[in-house]
């Protein structure tokens, strides 16, 4: 179906829906008014990554809205095929930025996924996989228990390298587990502990008192980003509070329809910051930031937390958003070699979810001698999308390859990425395409510039000492 065709010509096959069963009334379903706001114009098609890869109308935002409407109207029930079309959505929100009608597709897909989880039974392998992901990834202390064996796997007689090169993993493991293993970064000593201190004093006169979200995956596998963020904030007059009791922001279960788990994690996160008088709650991973800013919606039906959630969400600031707003106060030094060509990777939940685009670029351009380059299709998702590259490895693989090609074609010396999932996905595909271009968080570049050291000192976990 092309953008010029009538929406009524969209074909829904018998395999997609089941006309024989009366639909069960879901306890959660997309609001009909949000569905009706879609005029089926098709502007979303050109920016939808799943539609680009698959090429089917039902794997586009417009097609999915059509299916949502059919479910709401009771025309058909969820089948394997119908659920599959919703599962292929990355939740990147590019369609939200593109839509001229202002369709709140983010709310639609979130409600639909909750509806699926409550009214549809997946296959046993899928249930086991999702159970593992939701029971492990949002709980960093549980994940830490696996770091020892994983570290041995990586370093013992080169086992990881040998198995990857042999292709044996792909022959004996499901695709999702192979994809999960392929994203595993080097496990270093600082992955086993959080920062020793809970409060980091501002350098010089204190301007602000802020809290810092550590993240689940980031605190284990990219802890150097948190270290750099603390140094940048304290160097610019911020006292930084890092509550030890903080857990997961709820992004993973929220995006996958796990309503109860997402709400529990949101409450726990809010409680961990409740005893501190903060000017802002800072986050340095875009996927976490978008969800934290959604707490008012996630807990809107909880009378005990509803007002607190709205106030907390209002306090949340991406670190780049915050620093751009309050301004840098410490001198910046050139990063060698000079000039340094950097391509900035727009994370989807930063660009489309939080509408943060200019702020990171303005910060980077304050570094003397830094030349900022722009990639082709900057809006296109890299394929990470939380755990999408585990649940939908084939589509994610193609998107990752495209992203790396677009980034490296700029000829930049390094890539700046402000989301842990994007960084891991891009690093994986850089390695697969034999590129040595490093991927660093903008906070790492600012940190090196403030300290007057080479950016190369920030490359690799082993070269950053834990705080």
C-alpha cells in the first residue's frame, strides 16, 4: 500500500486475525480517540525502521493503528500474526515526530503491548525468554551475580573469541541468545561495584544539588560514563547525590507491556530519591530519561504516588539538557588530535521522545577544535531499542548495519552516543564491519576536555579508574 492509496484498501489477511472467536474485552486497551486521530496519510512510512526493513503495511505505524482499531471494535482477536506485527515495532517514536496529525502513537503502542500481555499467551520459548529478560535485566544486583562466570568466559583461554569465530554459537543456540551474547562488552573490575561515595561535592561554589540515575546495564557495562558524568557535573558546580538504594527506571518492562512491574520499579526509584532536596534528577541514558519523564502517566491511577510521580518527572533532566540550560562554568581544552571530527548519534528516545536535539550539539561545539559532522538518516533507529535486538535479532541486525555505515561514511574520528543500548549496538556492528572508530558518550568527551587529557584515555573500561 502506498501513501497515495485509500486507507480502506489496506488488506488484513485471514492469517492476521481470527474471525471465529468472540473477542475478550481487554482490561487495558488503546483509547479510541487516540486511534481516531490517525488519518492514515502515510507520512509515517518513510521514517518507520520496521517498515523500511520488512516492507509490509501491517508492520508500519499506520497499519498497526488499523489493527488496533479492529481490536477495539471487536472485529477480530489477537493471533500470532497480529501480535507479530506489534512486536516488530521498535518503539523508536520516529512516527510521532513525523505525524502531521499529532497522533500519540507512543501511548497507543504502550497500551497495546499491555493488552497483549494480559490477553495473549506466547509460545513457551518466548515466555521463557521474556521471563529471563524481565527477571534479570532490570535488577543490576541479580545481573552482577553472573558477571564472574561471564568474565571467565571472556578471558579463559580466549573462549569467547574462539566460539564467536567458529560460528558454533549460531548453530546450537536460539537467535535471541546469540544476539544477546554478541552484545556483551568486556567485563572489567568496576562492573562489580557501584560508586563508593553517595555524595560527591561540587568543585568551588555549589550552584546546584542534583541526583544521578546510574541505570541498570550502564552501571555494569559502561560505568565509565557515570564516572565521567559525575566529574563533569561536579566541575561545573553541582553537588551530585547517588542513592545506593536506586534500582531500575522501569524502561524495559514499561516498553514491553509489563504494567505491574513497571509501576513497582517506578515507585522504588522515586522512593530512593525521596529524602534528598534536589534541584534536578539527572540521567545520562536517553531510554531511561524518556521513561522517567513518563512517571506521571505510568502512575496516573495510583492515588498514593500520582502527584509525587508528576513532580518527580518534572525534575528529571537529561544531563545534556541540564548542562545546556544552566551553562558550563569550567574552561574546556582542545582534544587531540586537533581538529577532532565527531559524528553525533541521535538516540531515538532523546530525539523523538524527549525532543532533545540541539542541546548535545551545542555542548560538544564548545570544545575547542571539535568539528561536528552529521550522518545520513540521523533519525533512523540503530536497532537496539531496549531489548529489541534480542527479541527481533534479524531486523535489528539490518538496522545496525545501516546505522554504522551511515556513521562511518562521515569520516569522523569518533562517534558520540548518549544511550547505553545504542552504544553497545553500534560497537557490535563496528566490530563486525572491521571498523575501529571508538564510541564515547558526550560526557566522556567533556570530561577529557575539562581535565585536559586525550580523548583516547576514555576508550575502554579498563582505562578509567572507578571513583
